[in-house]
């Protein structure tokens, strides 16, 4: 996949789950556009809005907006002949990018994922993508795997680090 | 012409040779019978002479053998009689010798027994004399020892009396010394026990303090665990997703600062 296309996708896609889900949205939208409407669509935003309203699967509005925002860099290269190959290549984009596997205690939601991904793209790599997984034991922080190394920076890590101070603080109550 | 005469000559010669052969054979048969008829009586006579001579020689040989056998039997009987006579004489001599030896042995045995009896009687007499002498010496020795024992008994009794008097005298002094030493030992023991008790009390206080410190540390650790668990539960339940996201970001910042990321 070329750089402009991946850049357009990554601009508003921060996790592997988002990427897969939006690739499916793209596939259904283009099937709708190519095979259920007459002729080539001229206004994709209006057509996407129409698709989201008619989509029987109840596609998330945010996903629709994100796919629509990918723009010509993605849509112009896809036609009825290469639709499915293009969607498959889009899903494989996560295999070409650096992935930070992140274990968090609860579902963070889109804003939370975006916040963390933005920090990662600023401090680690501009095209890093998150693979977010739920692990209740990572409360108070997170656990992550990056570059084949796993680390635990959850509450257990901080509690171990501040154990002495905590004990001293409690002993001060005895006196 | 010439060949015809040769064949005829050859036939004539052959016939002539055949006739000559027949004549020779006839003569041979005739003269053979005559010779046999002349030599047979002489041959029979010679054979009969030979048989007679052989019978005569055999008869003489038998007679000679018979005479030799008779001589041998007579010689053997004579020799046997001589040997039997010799054996009887030797047997008689052997019996006489045995009898003589037995008589000598009995005589020597009787003499030995008499000598032994005599020597035994002499030994017994000597032993009895020696025993009597020893018994007398022992009796004398016992008398001397008894006298010595009696003297010794008196000496021991005197020594015991003196020792008893000495003990009575020294016992009082020893008892006083012993009482004093007991008193000193008791005072030293009391002081030592006091020091020991002080040390034990000090050590016990140290142990109690160390134990209290250890238990307090354990208690603090346990309380810290409880606080941690409680914090986890509170964090899990009480925070909103954006607050969790903030904590995750802070954790990543910490990891970055620690060189983990």
C-alpha cells in the first residue's frame, strides 16, 4: 500500500480493531456505491451519509465519518474490479506498521485510544498503531508489548516502586 | 604250371605232417601205459616201508615219554616227602621258640612287677614323710601368722582410736571452714545469678523488641497489601474511561522515562 493511502487511513485510525472494522465498512459502502446505485457516485460524503442511514447492520457513525474522511487517496484507487483485493490489502496494513500491543483494565473508548495513540505517534513512531486488549489486572496503568518486549507498568509496578514510602507512611500513624 | 605244382606240393606236405602227428600220438599212449605198469609195485613197497618205520619211531618215542613221566613222578613224590619232613621239623622248632620266649617274658614281667611294687612302696613312704614334714611347717607358719594378726589388730585398734580422736579434733575446724566456704559460694552464686538474670532480661527485652519490630513490619506489609488491593478495586470500579486513559498515558510516560519504551 502506498504512503499517501496509509497516511490517509492512519490519520483517523488508531487501533487494529478500528482498521479491520472500517475496512469492512469501506467494503460494504463501496458495494453499495458500485452495485446498488446507478452510475459513478460524484459526492461520496452525501453517498456515505445515505449509506449509513440505509445500512441494515447499524454501522457506527464514527466509522462512517472516518471512512468518508479517508478521501480520494483511498477511494480513487478502488473500482469494482479491485474492490475486494483493495479491502484485503487495507486489512493487511497492520502487518506492515509498528504495533504497540496495549493491555488496559477497561474499554477506553475512541477518545481514550486516540489520546494514547497520539502520544505514541509523537514519542515512539509516527505510524505506530495500537492493538488494544482488555486485562483487568493492568489497573492503575497498563501493560504493553513493543518490539518483542513485554513490560508491566500497572498499579503493581507503581506500588512496588513506592512500597517503602507507603509502609513508612503507615508506620507514622502508629507513632 | 609252376603255381599248380606248388599247391599240390603244399597239400602233400600238410597231409604228411598230419599223418606223422597221429603216429607220434599213438606211440606216446602206448609207451605211457607200459611205464606205469612197471613202476607201481616199487612205489607201493616204498610206501609200506615208510609206514612201518614211522610206527616204529612213534612207538619208541611213546615208550621214552612214558619212562620220563614215571621218573618225574617218582622224583616229585620224593621231593614232596622231603619238604614235608623239613616243614614239620621247622614248625616244631618254631613252637619251641615261641614257648621259650613266652616263658622268658612271663619271668621278666614278674620281676618288673615286683620291682615296681618295691619302688612304689618306697615312694609312698617318702611322700608320707615329706607331707608330714610340710604339715608341721604349715602349722608352725599358721601359728606365727595368727600371732602377727593379733598384734596387727591391736595396732589397728590403737590407730583407729587415735584417728578418731584426730578426726574429732579436725572435723570441727573443717566444718567451720566448709560452712564459711558455703557461705562464700552462696554469696558468689547469688551475685552470678543476678548478673545472669540481668543479662537474660536484657536479651529478652532485645528479642521482644526485635519480634515486635518484625511483627510490626509484617503488619505494615500486610496493610500495604490491603491498601494496594483496595486501591486496585477502587481504581477498577471508580474511574471513568478517560481517567483510565490518562493513567495509561502516565504509565507509558513513566515507561518511557524508565527506558522501558
